[in-house]
């Protein structure tokens, strides 16, 4: 395939993936700006014009990709379209991640169906639309999912090495938790083709460490850790999220049957892991352990850093279970756990591949069942474009006031609204 044809096919695949991701978001949520996207990234992009502002710390870390996206939206789009542009661009990044997972998984297998399965997880994993998909505030989840795939793929050319280096650098300049995958450097340590991505990751992590040392993050919660709750939470927010698909279904199951449904939901993934360890070669067993440890380590690390009262599942009573919620923390553990299923399909070496076909068929059904989420946290607005229209009218009525508020979700993130300059909303006379 020639370079122009390959490039065109890549762009088309990324755009198709982005559209699929955007379609998963309920229509009522697409024009809503979520959390840090408005309160931090967009607000700062409008207030500070310099490009180096993308390296400004927030909450002790660097968030280079979301800040760059906000700068781009403010520079190239009309203020009425900020929400749609920001949310769709985040889906484009998800599409790029899906393509990179497909590309990098070539290091494990040439089987296109398994590789498409892993790529599809990026877009179709069940809990993502609730809070994670369609915003830059949580784009770090997808970058974390990409990290081990990037570290497994040897660079086949200088150009690929450069691309891997810059991708890993940007990734780690946005997601400090990628440090969890540094132990993967021990895999094929002497293979120079693996080091462009590794060096890029180290460059970004070094900048993150310097940032968090100079701008320490204040503790987000002082609620005491409970390790029984962390363990229960992993079952609830990984296998249960994948099998039952929604907070309400998990809550209803526990209300009717106790904690048995979350335990039973883990059985298909435990069986997939056992099958890989029994039938897979050394590489597949190693990848399976990376995926399982990635799922549990990411869940454990995020809760150790952010353990709130609503994560104390061990102390829940019947009423508290009724308000159980999957959160943004559910997405990455679910993705790594679900990746075991296509990997298990590769371990069927029989001539008919009956087991492989059955596994992949079940995987496809599971992916399609929860394509359309029942709801998301942004379902009820407020719509950004409507807010801009109201603010524009206020600017015309009170021309002496330089800013007007436009509200975002959730309301508590910025009670006074994003301060949008009237100069952006009202054309100069």
C-alpha cells in the first residue's frame, strides 16, 4: 500500500472512530462543558493567550493535551461552538488512541480481528459515556490505556521511532499515573527499538515529577482508606461494569442478591485469564499479566490518592447501595480487564478455531449491547450555546461589564460560571 493511500486510510479510520465515540454520547450532553474543561482549561485559555501556558500546573500535575486543545478551540472556533468543538476534538483523540492500539498490538499478533477488538475497547467500553468519554477533563484515562500498548511495540523505522517518542512524551506530560507502567521497561530491556517510547515516557514523567515537587497537590480527601472497600470496588468497577453495563443495574442486583452478582461477573474474565495461562505462549501470558496488573494497579492507585466516602463500599447499607455510581475511575480498569478476552481468543490453536470464534462472538455482542448508554452525568445540561446567547444579551445591555458567566456541569465545579469576555461574544462596532 502506497504512503498516500495508507495515510488517507488512517485519517478515515480515526475520523470514523471519533464519530462512533461522539455518537455514543447522548445528544443532550454534547453541548455541555464538563468540569475542568470549562473551569480550568477553557477559562485559562481565554484569560492567558501565551502558548507556553499549556505547561501550567493544575492540582500538582501537567495537563498539556487538554490545555493545548482548549487553546486551539479558543483560537479557531466561535465562542458559541466551544462545547461541541472541545467535546468532538476529545473524541478525535480517542479515535487516534484506538488507531494506535490497533497499530501497536501488531507486536502481539497479526490477527486483525483481535487487534480490532482491542482497538474497539477504546471506543465501546461500557462505563465510558457516563463521565469519561467526550471531554478532555478525563482524556488522561485513554492515554493511560494506550501506555502499555505503546511500550510493547518495537519501532520498525526511524520515523516510527520519532512518532512513538513524541506520543509517549505528550502522553506522560498529560498523565502522571503512566509511571505505573515503568516496570514494563524490563521486557526486552536490550531491544533498542523499544526505547523511543520509553525515553519519551521518561521525559514527560521527569517533567511531571518536577512539577508535583514544586507545586504539591493538596490532599483531595482525608477519609480513611479501607482495603476491603478497594477490593470490592475493583469487582464493582471493572467486571461488573462490563457485564451489567450501568450503575442502576449493579445497584439493583446487589439490592436483590447481595454481593454475589459482582463476584459472578468476574468469572468470564477469570476463565479467560486461566485459558491464556494454560494455552498461551510466553508472550501472551506476559501480556495477560500486564493487563490484569494494569487493571488492579490503576484502580488501587487512583483510590489511594482519591478515597472518598462513596468508595467505602464495605460500610454500605441498603439505602447507600441504591445510590451506587460508576465513575470515571471505572473506565480504565474495565478496559484492561476486557482486553483479556481477545487475547484469550488468540490462544486457540485448533484447526477449526471453534473456541476462538465463540470467544470473539461473545466479545462483539458484549461490545454492542452497551453502545448506547442510558444516560450520562451531563444529560441535563446546561447547554453551552444557550448560556452564551444569554451572556451575549447581558453584554449588550451592560457594555461596561467586561465578562459574563456561562455555566458548566457539574454546577459545583464553578458556581459563578466561566467568565467569558464580552469581546468574544459581541462583535466590535
